């Protein structure tokens, strides 16, 4: 099926060659201009809005790694297929999942075995750009060790992102196109994470990926000692939330163990008041002390509370201090949490 990019007020969709296209666009009050057989140009009229477009065009089909139930597939560190040297593997599929993000599915050196990555841990991707520059970035797969021969990365494309732009432009190939390796430093805190009674996850943007990895283990394990997990997930707006469908499904099927609150910094809906929790777990504003205090046990809970933080550098600076510093500062430091209670991914 061929696709044509279509741009409208900061959003983009794909108009497809299909028999249902005219029906969809007619419901959106769109003028159809036939240009060739089976090809239409989309011209918005005065009644057309971005909301009418998004409500009528089907969202992209999500890969299984963003729709599956929680899967417990633990393995001890030291068994990952990737070693401390880069190994090139093929890109099997590149699936857009939002206007700014995609899931890249890669093959593995041994297609008969899973990735065998411990929980939690990441891998390093390395590519040589067209100008000869070597770029290396860490990624946490959103797939699990239940998948043999492949693994999935959830990636957001940034306008000035060297790695994300390179990966977004790659085409599927049978040849190895991206190198990956796994070093001891990539092994993070391991499940069950010290067995706290309550785990608070604070994530921003693609910082959701290690949280998804951890949630697979927590929710997939009937004997998990963690009684309650609260995820505070910061995004710009509702369309910007990565993995929303799966997170909402998990919070619905595991209500007693998982609560998800989406914190939207740039949501423009006028009816939404800042700081007010809406139906569906939406809150306009930022992840701040007031919100954390409303969901997290106090610091004097000791080992019964653990807080994970993963997101852009500014999130660390404000909430817990830089990733490179063990000391907990920022908002969480002011609240009295100590370094054994806060883990910086």
C-alpha cells in the first residue's frame, strides 16, 4: 500500500490508496480532488479541524511490543547475545507509531535465540553517519526475552538527533546495518529492585522504555513482592504519549497493582485545568513536588519505597540531580529521599 504524506496544523498523517479513503475524507468534510486513478489530493475546507482528522483517520497499527500483555521473561546478567564489541544486525521493520516516534525491529546474531537481556538493562547502538562520524546511543528494548530472533526499540525522532534521524531513514535490509553491543555498565538495577512495597516511576518521553521493561516483570509475576506501582509519565500532549494504549490497558487489567498518571505540559485543550486529574489519568502541567507527594510514600518509609527516574537531562536536574551524581538533590532530595531509595536510569 502506497502512502502520501499529508500535513495539517502541526500534525501529519498518511493518506492511503484505498477504497475507503473517500468515505473517511467525506466524513471529515474534506474536498476530494482526483488527480490520477486511485489518487486524491486532500484540501481542507472551512469546516475541517485537526480533531476531525484525528477522529476519522485510523491510527497506525502498533507492533506487538506495544500491545502485548505483561510477560515475565527474566534472565541473569551476562547472557545477552551482544558482547562488548559491536555486532551489526539487520533492520527488519520500521513502524511509525506517532507523528514523532517509531518502533525499529532488528534481527539478532543468532535468530534461534532471544536477546537474553536482564531486567533492567540497556544496549548500545553504534552507527557511522554519512559524514564519517561514529555515533553511539543507549537504548532499552521494549520487547522481551519471549521473542526469538528479534528485538524492538521505541525511538523518537528529533530534528537535530543524529542517531534517531539516521535510524528513521533506514530501510529494511537483510544485511547488518546497525551495530549493537552490551557492556557491564549497561546492566541497571535488577528485578525485583530491592522488593519495595511501593515503586514510583517518574518518566519523560522515551524514558518510558526502562519502565516498560520493568513493568513486564512486575505485572507478569504473580509472586511479585511489589504491592503497588505508580507511573508518572510526562509528555507534551496526548498525541505525544508513547505506548499509551498498552499502558492504559495494563493499568486497566492490573488496577490493584498499577496506576498510570499522564502529565501533559503543552496540552492546549481549554477545558483542562492545570493540576486537575482528568478521566483517563490526565493532568495538565509538570511533574512537581505536589504531585509526587500525592502518590508516593514519604521518605521515612525507608526500604518500603523506591523511586525510578528516567527522562531528559532537565528532568534529572529538577527532580533528583544529574545522573552522574549518586547524591539525591532537587525535589526528591528536598523531600528527604536518600540515594538507596532513588534510582537514576
